[in-house]
């Protein structure tokens, strides 16, 4: 897998979690991510210095499970619902850009994901009474 372009969508008021796998070869098998570090940043635009979300293995936003069985090559991107809600103060859709990098134990960095990160405004908004 080179750099995959995957457009991600979250919904205002919902927790966000997206599980993915880094596969390579023919037939494709998961890449063992033991001791890898992950980083994903969401920005308003590719050239913006502002970081709207930063998911890392250290802060629990970029989760790499124990690499066994079907979890070999797997990782999840996680954002709490409260963090998503605060990005939609006027209940309007937001579309930004993101990139995600995996860093091997030897320091080798690979950009594995890129695309748009959209938060869609919620119609029901059950947290507002």
C-alpha cells in the first residue's frame, strides 16, 4: 500500500472511529505494526499551520492494537464526540484535509493516508434540549 486516498466523514455529536489495515504483497498480508508510532493531523487547508485534530499513538487517537491474527496491520483513528461537537458551533458541514503517517521503530516514516475530513452537521442534535 502506497499512500491511500480515503475521504473520512464524521457526524456532529457522534464519536468517530475508523479501522484500517496496512496490507502489502500478493496475496496481500498485513504489515506487522508492532512498536510503530502513528500520527494523523487535520488542517483547514494543506498549507495551513492550524491543526484542528491531532491523533497520535501517545494521546489515544491513533490506536495500533496488539499485532496478532486479523489485527496484523490494523490501526484505528479515534476522536471523542465532544471534540467533534466543538468544531461545528453553527451546525454547518465542515470539510478539511488530513494526512496520516506511520513511523517504524527504526525511524522510517511512511505517509499512508490522505484525503478530506468532513464533519456533517447533525439534524437531531439530542445533546441540545
